[in-house]
């Protein structure tokens, strides 16, 4: 959640920054009205409780208590009414606060959508073919790597089976990610895939229309996670970390679930956009002054992985209109897909500042005893999307797929051939 003091002290600046994320400034005005009313109710309640304490003392020493007891009953009823008003206002206030995303940094490129993202760099040579390149699903089906037809019968649309080398490639990517980052102080984690609503809300992942993306199990009052990040960030819920142990870095592997609300009609063929997928994720907890450097470090880890896969890619800085809800700055890494003649996003890398740590109370303590909120960051190591890019970029005219050198070492073969 946002720092309320920023909204109170400089609401115009907050409105201007949030408008860059396509948030209506009236949303801030609504919160401010509710916040003011809520604070006034608290002040009124505190005043009445003070009167109640004074009256209690007077009753204790009074000779004739009847009049004072009557007054005390009236006061008690009034306090109950004001408390009920305060609680109702607090609920509305918190709902309004949850409709406000993290503020973007001042220097983030302004824009309305992904078409206005800023290309930082392009790396690697795009493959040149002497034949018409096939799309990844055509290749995968011919090599028996992906089966969406049976998955549709078993589970519905937007599901798929990874099979044979398709499955082995996922395990190879997981191993590659671990081998690459463990020397940099990352702790490997397999986190839970279910999360309680209070925690989910605390990290800002049930805000606004994000809730439509989540799978909720009503009987157990839990959600299925949409990323390993969602249960890795709360790993230190309510804790105060010693600064000497920062940064704390984790690499987590998790199955993820998303409804893909609002994406109907997009990427319906294949497994580029699905309801269930596996993902390896980087998470960092750092001091505020270190978060921008850590952001670049995580991005460098993503680029290292892409370079090891020998995939052509580009790095883009997401404009304000294409940033994640919790992000103050976001980069995407996009792999080249020859069949589409364009880059497609395979990785995201986000600095969420103290937006998530505030909601779950994760702090750090300095050597002199001062406390503050940590900054949290998250970055994709691998989802299943790079597998698709590999199939397209390393396809051959004879219908096989040559493997990048690093993956041939993991799979024990240099080429995927028809069964």
C-alpha cells in the first residue's frame, strides 16, 4: 500500500504521478475525503473516551452517583455509535487506498501503453532462415513436445501438456537458473502455492482489477498464487531484518495460476498465455538506498541467462502506462519470435520500493537502532516462454530443433528430432 503521509502532505504530486499510470485523480480525492472523515471520527472518539475516564473517576468519589451514572450510560452509548461509524469509515478508507497503485519514479518514461515503452538495448543476432519459419506450436506438435488438444479435453482452454524434451527443457532451465545465481548469494526456495487473502492484499496483489486474475478457493478462504513472488515476498512478514544481512536474495520455483482476465482473444493458440504455468523467480529485500542498484543487478542476471541461451532479445523500460500495479520502475526482457517477426515479453523485472513491505510489516534495523521499511524487488528468472523462443529461433529446415550449447549439456543431446 502507498505511504499515507505522501498523500496527506502532497496530494497534488501524488495525483500527478498516479495520473501517469492512468489512475483518475478523483481516486485520490475520494481517499482524502474518507481519510479526513476517519481521522475526525478518531479525534471525536478519543475526546469522548477522555470524558469517560474523567467521569469514571468522579463517580468513584461522588456522594450522589445517580446523575453521573445516567450521564455515563449516555456517554457509553455515544462512544459505541462513534466507534461503529469509525469502523465503517475505516473499511471504506482502506478500500479507497487499495485502489491506488505504487507511485512511479519521477524519471520513468511517460506513456499510455506498451507501444510507448522505451527500448534500452537489443542484444544478439536474429536468425536468418532460407525457409519460412514455423511458429513454436507447429514445431512442438510435430516433435511431440506440447499437447494442447488433450489438455483442452482434460482441463479446458489455455492449458497444455509439456512432454518429452519439452518437459526436460523446463527442468534444464530451472537447473540453469539455479547454477547461475546461487553463487551470488541466492537462497533456493519452493514456496507454498496458496496464500491467505489478508497477506495477498497486504502485498498489493488483490487491488483493483487484479482480483479478477486470481483463483479463489472459497471453502478454504485461500487464493492460488499467480507467481512465486506472491508467497516469497511474505517470507519475512512482520519481521525486522538486521541491515548487515541485507540484501537477502531468494530464487523460488512455483506453479502459478492466472485467469488471464481481459486477454480473451489474445494468444489463444498454444501456451504463450495460459491459466497454469511454472516459473522461477528472483526476490530481493534491500535497504531503500540500494534498491535501484539491486534492480540493475537482477536485470543483469536475466540478461546473463538469455545470453547463455543464445537467444536474441531486447530490454525495454516500461512506460508509466504499462507498469505493474506495485512497481515504481519496471523493465521487461523480450525474446525474438521469428514467426511473428517481433519481440515478445519473457521476463519482467520490478522495483516495488516499500509498497509491498508496508502492507506486511517487513522492516530493517540499522546499526544505531533505527528502523525503516525494506524495499522489495522481483524478477523473472524463467517461465516456460523461453522454451517457445528456443523452438522458433533454433528450428531447422528439416523440422528439427538444434539446442543452445548450454542446454545440450543438460539434456545430453544437441538436437531435438522427430520421434
